C-alpha cells in the first residue's frame, strides 16, 4: 500500500490513529477525575470547608477550557504531536506539584497545570481525528468522545484504591510518572500528517444544507446560544459527577461506594455517547440536544427522592445513560449550521463553554452544600440550569420548524 493510500480517510492508518487517540484521551483524562475522588481526603488533610475543597476541581476545568483554545492553535500550527507532548509534561509536573503541596492554595494552583495539560487530550485530538474521516466521521467522533468517560470509568476505582492503601500524595506521584511513561511514546505514533483537504472547497462549502439564517439568527447569535446552552447543561451535569463521592461519604456509604457509582455513571456514559451518535445521524443535532437535555433533567430529579445505596447505583447508571450525548451534539450542530472551515474554532468555543460550566457547577454545588448542609438544594440548582438548556434547544428546534413551514 502506498504512503498516500495509507493516509487516506477511513484507511487502516486512520483507524489506528483513532485507537491511539482514544488511548491518549483515556490516560490523559485522569486529570478530570482524580481530583474528584481525592476531594474527601484532601478536605480532611487541609482541614477546609467543602466549597473550598471543591475549588481545585473548578481550577482544573477552567484551565482545561483555556488550554483547549491554546492547544488547538498549537495543533494547527505545529501538528498534533506538539500539544500532546506539552500536555503530557504539564500533567506529570502538575501531579508532582500537587503531591508536594503544603496547603490548599498550592494544591489548587497545581491543578491549573493538570487541567491545562489534560486539555491536549480532548478538543485538539477531536479535531485531528475528524480530519481522518469523511463517511464515518460521526462514528469516529462518538468513539473518540467516549474517551473521557472511559477515563471516568477506569480511573476513579483505581485512584480510590491507591488513596486508601498509599495515601493521596503518593498516589499523585504515581499518576505523574505513569502519564509520562505511557503518553509520550503514544504521542510519537501520531507524527504522520492528516490527509490533504481542498482548503478552497472547504471554505466555500457547508457540511449540511442549513445556515444560522435558517433559524432566523446571525452566526454570532447562534454561537452565543450554543455557548449559553453548553454552560447550563454542564453546570447541571457537574453536580453528580463532581460530588457523588462526597455525597456517599455524607450518607455513610463511604467514598469507595461513591467512586464505584462514579465509575458506573461514566461507563454508562460511554454507551450513551455511542448510542446518541447513531441517533444524531438519524434525527439531527438539535433534536438530539433536546432529547439528551430533557432526559438529563429526569435523571437529576431522581436523585431528590432516592438516596438509598441501591437506588443511588441505579440512578447513577440512569444519569450516565441519559446525558452522554449532549456535548457531542454541539459539534454536530456546528457542522450542520456553519462552514467546515469554521468548525474547529466554533466547536472549541462551545467545548470550552461546557468545561466552564463544569467548573462553575462543581464550585456552586460545594458552596450550596456549605450554606444548607445538604446536597438537595444543589440538585435543584442543577435542574434549574438544565432547564435553560432544554429551553434553548426547544426554541431553536421551533425556529427551524417555523422556517421550514414558511418555506
């Protein structure tokens, strides 16, 4: 097989790169989940309030969002290997610094470095993967996007085990070493440039027949609504994902149970992302967003009346199955309503908004807990934010239907 053939979309090389990218996303995704599992131990070690102990997660997600934009620019200019290597070194240094932190402020600062490094394993690799697929791009995006949920399924029980046996500081030292030893060799497998694309054609054509004008909106207005929707959905999404371990500890079930529930939730999220990817190909991005946001509201509501250990396992699984398709649907909406030449920047902006929503929601839930002494109000807060996302998706879909009827 010639070198050109090996570099074509949907070639064996493309699928190999998808597997490598998925592995990088799964390993690098530890930066999003280790801080959640370590929250009760860190709170006890530093003798701080729950809201203060939640701040490092917030710093991680803010740095993840900001890093997504910078890492994307590095990938566009120098290729995907450079941001992945930079991100790997940042994660390794961040975990080393966190393990040596004498107080919460230093610990939170170290997580800025971890979040920045972890950003290289999502948005830049997502954009890079999409360049290697045409006909099966949706499937490829769905597979890759499940990487951070796969990380959430794998890492929490592993991290919790080592925290229990060795302490959170030694666990963080080990994470830094493991990331460096595994991710750097994998990054070198991505050196081949992606298939050549016709830049002029990409600039003048659209992935779908629609434009923002088909919704009666300008490009800026549609982008703004997607950003607001991204923040709102992920404020809601962060409540169970960030605080389920602490919630189980407060109920007397122990952090190990919480880590298992988080792992189950995110394992079901993998199934959700793949399933919603197929659904999205059939009904479109807007309908998928509305469906996922509506189901997420149902799952969040189920946390209010049920707090038994068995019921929490079931509701955690339900939440994972219901919400996994929301974030990928934003990428599909962008591809449906904006030119391909703008997709990278616009998808990156919406993903950054979702990460800021996770950061805001994780911090807000801790503060609400400190104010009320219960997570009930925090779940209600998440439901209210999620209803904003439901309203935006429903309004955009209604605008689309009205315009089609008028035409």
